[in-house]
C-alpha cells in the first residue's frame, strides 16, 4: 500500500480548489449574463446565492472528504456502509467524466487560438475572427487534435499526483491567472469610454432581474463552484485531519466571486470602448474579444495574455475533473500515472463527438440539441442539481449532527453559525434545488 497522498500546504489545497471552481463558468458564462440581467443587481444576487447555497454545499463536500480521508465513492461507503448512498459518488464520477469530455473541446479551441497568435496567423488589424472561429471549430482534424493536446496536458499533470502534479501546477497557474487579469483590467479600464462597459456590468437595474435570470444564477451557482459532483470530496480527502475547512471554503467562494467580476471588468470596458456589441457564449470570447484586441496597440499581446489566463483557468478545472475519476478507480492503490492515461484517453474518445458536433456532425441532434449542447444540458441542468440535492440530504439527514458539529467547528463560540449552516443545508438548499430543477426541465 502506498502512503496516502496529501496536499503539502493549506494554500496549495485552497489554490487547487479555487482552480477547480474558476473556469468556463466564471470567465465565459457569467459576465455576459451579468451584463444582460441587471448588472449590479445580478452581482448582488450571485453573491447571495454563493453564500447561501454554494458555500454550505462546499462545506458539506469538504466534511465528507476530510473526515473520511477517502475519494468520492469510498467516502460515502465509509459513512453509510451497506447502503446505496455511495451511488452519489458514482453519479459524481460519471458526471465529471462527461463534463470533461466536452470541457476539453473548449480547451482545444483556446489552444488553437494561442497557436494562431504565436504563428502570426492573427493580428495586423484585418483578421476576420468570425471566419477564423468557424474554420477552427468546424475543421475535424484541428479541433480533435487540439482537444487531444488539452487532454494530454491534463493527463500529465494528474498523472504526477497531488503534490507534484495538481498542487504544483495550481500554485503557479492561479497566481499567474490573477496577475494576467490585473494587466488586462488595467488595459481595459484605461481605454476611452471604458465607463460605458463598467456601467453595463455594474449599474444595478433590479427591473431586469426576472425569474429566468434568478433561476439561471441558481443553476450556475453549482457549476461555478464545482459542487454537486463530489470533486470537492476527493480534493478535501487529501487534507490532513486536523485542518480547518471553513476558512478554505470561504476563500474559494470569494476568489471565485472576484474572478467572475474581474472577467467582466476585463471584457466589457474594452468591448464598449471599441464600439462592439457584447454577445453571449463562444461568440463573446472567440469572436468579439479578439476583434476588440485587434484594434488596440499591441493587441496580439493582450489577446495572448487573455488566452493564456483562459487556458490556465480551464486546465485547473480539468485537473479536478480527471482527478476524481482517477482517484475513484485507483482508491489509493497506486498506478496513478497509468490510470490517468487510460482514463484520460477514454474521456478524449468520448469527447470526440462533441468536438465534431460543431462541424461534420452538426446535423446530428439529440432532443433537438447538438451533441455538445446535449451533453452540457445533461450535466449542468440534470446531473449536477441532482448530485447537489443528494449531497445536501446525505449530509444533513444521514450524518449525525454531533459529528458534523465536531467536524466543522471545535470552538463553541461558532455554535450559532453552525446552526445557520445546518438549517440552510437541511431546508433551504434542497428546496431551492427542487424548484430550479423543476423549472429548467420544464416540469413547472
Ligand atoms: N467550476 C468549473 C467552471 O466554472 C466547472 C466544474 C464543475 C469543474 C464541476 C469541476 C467540477 O468552469
């Protein structure tokens, strides 16, 4: 039996967990919705949801992992032996497998764009990014090749293990991500008319907050914090038993919030200042933003900075997605490197149809969605909420209250906060998830 792997430091654990949380959600999904859904009002809502829903769930996953010191599936088995609760672990592992299969497609696009920058294919003031984007996502060889490259980097890091792989990479990538963001924000905010973008992002307009945006924010609060799929169970199982989990959880939530706001601040002032219209999703990051940078002095360098930080954000999320699957198969028995390759290649193969669904397989539809969109819908709107619901129920109804209290706080002066957390997890979180779930699946 190998010695159990552990994070070498608390900061390593925090950065790796924040790295898992900060990804496409914060940089791609959120900024646009914020601008369209009442700016400051939406940010306020999102802060509230992160604290009332995301944070309690994150703590719940941390308790399961740190108290058992086991990866996602074994952890549930240890707490509830002989029951079916460990299916939550299987659900999480399967969800992460599928999620990584299409997450890596976007990772591949980022790599393609980085290569375009480095080889001088873009820049010079006359690149047609709409065309370039279409060319790169529809070209089967390019998109699958780039996706493979993204998976290879992920596999190599996860294969190296917790301390020398994931922790080391996160300790470099996360601070770098912050610094690159600051550079971009300064550039963006010092452009002419930058304030227009700032007000698009922040101006609180409560009238734009409708049930749709509220429900969207709720649904995204799991995705954005990587909760509901037991990734955080696995990550916290590498934490020494005596370490506090409240402060790390709080740090992860705040870092995630900051980066979401940073992303908006880097993107919108530049977009408005150079006379572009913000659009949603891939269009914003792969067509509008590069076109904006192209109009700036030294634009290619700023585009490259943005792409690198975007790549770091997606990679650190991908590490956690592959890690939970690898850990659940290896169960601490070693052979991590080989398993990372086997599982990583499987993920890649399963993800190929998603990559092709923008080009030669775009005709294929599942429930009127492309393969990529269908996989995203399944994960974000069905598997993650179900997982989050089961985790909140498991921890608050199946685990003993006295044990939870012991796990969360040793000092009695925090007793009151414990009760608040317990109440949220037991009543509010499940209720909210059920309402959102019924809504997005069209049942109500
Ligand atoms: N939180 C990641 C993002 O925002 C996605 C993710 C979800 C990663 C669940 C791991 C587990 O991109």
